[in-house]
């Protein structure tokens, strides 16, 4: 009996040992924590993969959150720096702003100073006539005695310079300008013609000539004598000094020494003194071009520009046809010239 009982007990113990382990549940039917840890160790590969993916996703979100915090920090530092400069902006920033404003002003000035072609209503761009070119192409000849010729004189850039446009009544005379003009008014007929507005022409003459000298001018013309349309008159268009306009003016015609006997001014006895070659486009061989005057300088004093112009005009007074002489022997400055 004892032996049978021992066998039975042994078989029961073997059954207990080989029986599958069932999950232990709590009263609420849940697996206890210690059992959950043990089951996690025995999870299949798919579950492990899902778990690792979830962990990686969580880590990625946390790292992105950390990265997102950096820009906020940078913005905060920038705001602090800006707040710190409110009471004292750095000098470099001030200089940069100043340079930007000056550059814009220069660009605007360049755009504003751009010269355009006059409209057809204003006469467009003139060309010398065939008759003019044919006459100027002949050989020059010198007269035995000088004669009274017509000088069409420019002002700004030729005889004087206005250094500041905000002070329209202040000008700087070219060296020898006053003596030069007195000489011309004494020996020749002088017509003043400038592309400036009439009010500015009056200011320039007031600073250069006396009232008595101005009264000796045949005419004093400004921008209103170019035949410009209203739009071109108020714009920066290229002005052309067509000498035919001067020759046809009654006041200029009356200044001719033989006006009563039918004497007239033409390309043979007229010279235009100007610093712009383009303005003399219609009569290019009647231009005595001199360098533009932009203010007094030591180099300008050494060149003696107007004294050399004085001598050249004296030679023109001896020419039978001024256009022929200028075509063949245009005015040139002599650096070695002395008074």
C-alpha cells in the first residue's frame, strides 16, 4: 500500500511539473506586475520591433523639441541685443544707413540729370545743311584788316560756375572773365544765349556784368528762345543753338555794322563760344569750344583759357569766312601759353 501511494504521489508531482504554466491573475483579472516583466522578456520578434519603433519615434520627437528650443533662444538673444542697442546704436550701423541714403540720392540725381532728345515738336535733332557744309569746305582766306564779328556767348560752364544749386545767385567767375567780356563788348557784337531759365540767366549776368555792360549786349536769351515745347521746356532735354535763330532776330540784325546797307550775319562772320559741341550741331564749324569750367583751380589759372580765346577771336576777325577757318584750324589750348 505504501508503495502504491508513493507511486501515485510521484505521478501527481510529475504532472504538476510538466503541466503548462497558466498566467496568474489578480482579483480584478489583471496580470500582476512581476508576471508582466517576465512576459516582456518572452515577447515575439514582431512585438520587439514595434516597441523599438515606438521608442525611436519618441526619441525623435524629443530631439526635435530640443532643436525647436534653440531658435527661440536665439530670437530671445537677438531681442535682448536689440533692446541693448536702443539707447546707443553702433557706429557701424549708422555709417551703413548713411551710405545707403547717400547712394540712393546719387542714383536719383543721376536719373534726374539724364539728358533726353528733344521731341519733334521742339525741332528734334538738327543737322547741318548741305549748303552750309559746302560753304565751310572751301579754303579759308585772311583779310587785310579785322572786322566786327558776332560773338554768341554761353554762360554757365563757359564764363562762370554755380557751385551750389541751392544758392542760385552765387557764382564763381572763370579767371579773366570780366576783362574778357569788356573786351568783346567793346570790339564786337555780343549775343548772350544760355540754355538756363531766364531768371537764372539774369542772375548770372548780374554777377558778371554791370547794368551798362548788359545794355550793350545785342540780345540776352535763355531757355525760352530754343523753340521748345512746354513739356521739353520743363524737362532736361538737349538744347541746340541753331544760329539761324540768332541771325533772324531783329535786335541782332540791327547790330551788324552794315545793317542799313543790307549787311547780315551768317556763318562767315559768327562764332559760338560754348563748352558743349552738341549744342552747335547745326553749325559745327562755327563753334569755338572751350573746356567746361567747374570752379577755380590752380590748373585753370595756369592754362589761361580766356586769354587764349581772346587771341583766337582776334584771328577770326581777320578771316573772310569763320566757318572755313574753324573747320581747318579749330581752337586748341596751348599749355605753354603765357601772358
